[in-house]
C-alpha cells in the first residue's frame, strides 16, 4: 500500500512539474531550444531527478520536447498563441509568427443540414456557402476549417482571394459593417483518419476543436465554423475579468 501511494505521489508531482515546464516552453522561456540539465530542473522545481525525468517523458509523449544524445532535452516544436479575448482571423492573430496561407479544398452553394440553418437563423430550404480550407503557417499545416456562410455575404467570396486573406476581413468589406460578437465552444477531439491525413498529424492525435458562430455588428449571425487545430502547434490564451455584482459587496 505504501509503495502504491509513493508511486501515485511521484506521478502527481511529475504532472505538476510538466505543467510548469510546458508553460515555460510555450512562452519561449528556453529561447535557445535547450532545456537545463535534469539536476538543475530538479533544484528549480524542488523535485527529485526521477520526478523531473518522468515530467520530461510526459512532454516527450506530447511531442513538445525531444531527447538528443550528447545534447540533452530540447524543444521539439514551437506552439503558437491564439488569443481568446478578441475576435480575430487566424492571419490577424498569428501575424507576428509567420505567413498564413489558405488552401481551398471545397467551396460550393449547398442546402445545409437543419442544425446549420437553425444556428444561422435561416428559413428551411435556404442555401448557404460551404467552404473547407486547410490553413498553414509558413507552410506548416495548422488547422482544417469547415465554414457555413449565409448566402448574401458568402457568394461574393467565390471571386475573392481566399488564399491570402482572412474571411473575417473579407466579410466586413462585403457586409459594409464590422463583425460584432461570436459564440465560442472549445473542446478536445481525436483526429479522424481524414483530418489526420490533411493536417499531416498522427491518426488519433489530440486536436483543439473550436465551434464558432460569428455575428455582424447588428447582431445577425453570418458565419458558422468548425475548426480543428493541431494541438501540438497551437495554444489558446485569454484574459478574463470577474465582474462582481454591486450588491454582493458593501
């Protein structure tokens, strides 16, 4: 019983160390790419070397670090930050990190499923523009976007440069007004075989799945998206404020 408890405590502690290391890696703490030796990390986090070794193993399994003989542990891949506190397109969000390009895989006028019509506030039988894009950052596959657009703002996109422009920017020009708000759902999903092949990711890899319904400034919903991000290449960040009711505190 004592051995089992000790193993569990070490595993719990390894996860704690891995969480702290992950944040430092994502925020560019190790700018040169090499992590300090295990002994140094053990002193920094007040943990045993075995615990640090286990934490590094967890991060290797995530694909975040790799072990290089004769070099030590190095950062394997950069994660790019995607803010959640503003309504921005991908190119607007990642402009400091590289060039976003879009490969249009499918674009067509369709009669959508009833669930899509309901979300967009459309009458039964109304058509929408369906768009599927593979989005890359400096040539690296980053996301697969499935988008449903109301017809009057979606049809002009057939003649637009979708390869080099965010849809958000184009929609505002077409609608003649800015975008306003969006309803967002974020969850983790496993990559199905098709998505894994498109994103050049392992089958079953963890993806960040974003469902977003975007409204114009006048409140009209115009854009319903289902976005699958490579979880090993993107991290979500945001700033949240706690609004306290006035009558809660004297």
